[in-house]
């Protein structure tokens, strides 16, 4: 245990790693705070859910409409004029007339405007989803990306299963639940594409540097002959691997806690945790977000966090195995970075008529960069239902085999 703790200290007390950890945390907080100008507007969703329930039903919409009509009467009392919509009032309001209304009046106007926006979006859900043709969209993807042959056949087969899942979702009305409006605010993209991607990339940089530092410490400080001739000897590498995985977990936990803690402190998700992540309001792109399974916002968040942790631990293991061979932390870092980019770009070198185009996308690099699309059937060319678990399973086996081979090789190699 003492050896394990000492190995952990080598990374946790490194000035470079500590500085980077502080810089990354501050940068993440800055990004979140600088994008929080609309946080007050999001609270209207919690109010809607609190008053009408999480699910969107005909009865709740009728009550919602009655309350909006009641608010329009309040608008008439404030302005002295009758309007059918808050937008009629705002469109006809001249600049010099704005100052005659108090801050309290403007809070009322903004609240009513948001209510009408959400009510209009809720009423258009059925019509919007009725226009979606999943199969036609798949054929458009194939044409757009120039995919043909076996790859196209595989893609279309998978898309048939996704079409069934989409129809099931619509029939079950999973998408009819209140959430933050997608296209005005892009909360899903901001959290899972911007914030999560920053956390993931920053954690990987720190983890690769830290793992390489721990693994090559004796070789870079010219103490390998003394260290590996002790009673523990070359078995010390097992302690180094355990320490690398432990510190990787600590670093990830720290970044996740600081960053997500700031995010959820500023943005109130208190009433939407149980909302389906496939909610029609969570529609930001030409095609709405649709998961392979009925996942709530909270369940999706936990699943993505767990997925990212597993990815980082696998990268730590791969870095360890590579560092045992290279014996230099900086060289290891740049090799891992090069391999990451190469694996990410690998599908672009494959013929688009072959299934190799699809198979080569099952890499940790692709999984990392597509974290916001995790568990989504609407994620384009990586919509395969088995993408996450198959990628993790394959690379777990590869990592274990690679670590085992390099460790056995290290026990027999010359350590001069």
C-alpha cells in the first residue's frame, strides 16, 4: 500500500499537472458562466412542469391555453389595449414607448412570451414528427456521404431497426414531455458537446501525462537499476498501473465535480431530470434526438459520465503499456496523441463501399469525440445500437492484452 501511495504522489504533486488541472477547471467555469445569460429564461420550464406536470397531454395543454388567455387579460390591463398575442404587442411597440413600462411589467411580458413560445411548440409536435421519414433520411445520408455497396446495405439494415424504435417512441409518446426549448437554447449540445467534450479532452491530456510520468519515472531519473533490483523488483510495474488508474479516477472526479457542479448551480434542472432525453423540445438539429432506449435526462447523464470514465481508464491502460516500451513520458504523450488522431481519421481512409468503413469507426477516439451522440439512434453514421458497448468491450480486451504482453516483456528485457 505504501508503494502504491508513493506512486500516486508522483503525479498528484507534479507542478505541471497541478497547474494544468487548475487552468482547465478555471477555463471550464469561464465557458459556463459566459454562456449563462439565458439561465433565468430556463426557469419557466420548471414552472410549467410544476403546474401542468411533466407529460404533455391534451388536458394540460387546454389548461395551459386558459392560463395564457388569462395573462393576456393582464396584458390588456397594463397596456390599455387588447392583443391576441404578446408578439402582437411587442411587434408594434416603438422604442420610445419601452421606458413607460416598469421592470416588473417587462418581467411579465418576457414570461408571457416564453409561455406562448412553449405552448406553440407543444401544439406543433404531432405535425412535426408526422413529417419525419426515417428511411428517406437514411437514403439521404448515404447519398450525402457517398456510401455504397456492403457499407450501404449494413447501414440500411440498422436503420430499419432504428425506424421501428422511432415509431415505438412516437406511439408511446416518450417525446411529449417538457424540456428546455432546443433551437433557442441548445442546452443538450452545450452540456454534452461543449462542456463534456472539454472535460473529456482535458482529462485525457492529464491522464496520459500522469500515466506516462508514473510509468517512466525511474528511467527518466536514472534510478531504474536501483529500483528494479529491490525485493519488489519489476513487479513494481503492477503498482504503477494501479496508481495510474487510481489517479486517473481522482483527476476525472475532480474535473467533473468542479465543472458540472458549476453548470447545475447556474442552470436549474430540478424538474427535468425525469424528462425523456428524446423529448420533442430537445430538438436542435434537422433530425430530433432519439435514443435507442427510453432514457430520462438524469439516466442519460449518468450513462455518459460512466462511459467517459471507462474511456479514460482504457486510455490510461494503453498509455501505461506504451510507456513501458518507450520509457520516455514526452515521447509517450505525443505517440498517444498521434494514435488518437490516426484512429479518429481512420474511417476516412477506408473505401466507402466496404464494411471496413463502418468497422474502423469502432475506436475509442470516435467514441470520445461523439460523446454527445452516445446511445442515440439519430447519430448519423454511428447510429448502430451496439456502438458503445461493442467499442468498449473490444478495446477493454485490447488494453488488457496489450498491458499483459508489455508487462511480460518488461520482466525479461534489459533495463539499462
